[in-house]
């Protein structure tokens, strides 16, 4: 078994709590935006989720309304 030790790469910058709360899922949160696990397009618009041809969430807000 080989071991690789890397010493010449800079340490990642640590974010403080204030900076971390601005980021969710790799995207910046916008004021007034719902916080949750909704699927969005690259533009941030909710994406409809279908299971067996049946819409499972609202394409208006991205949340399940069953």
C-alpha cells in the first residue's frame, strides 16, 4: 500500500458561521427564498418532479402539496 502526503497545497479557508449561513447547497440564498430541499433548475426555478407520470410537487414553489 502506498501513502501520498501532500504538503504544498494551501489549507482551505474556514468560513465563519455568518458566511456559512449565506450558503446552502452550493448556492447563495436570496432574501425571501424558501429554505428546503427543493429541486431547482440552473436559473433557480422550481422543477416539477414526476413519479410514474404523476406530478409529485408544485412547479410553482417546488414543494409537495399532496
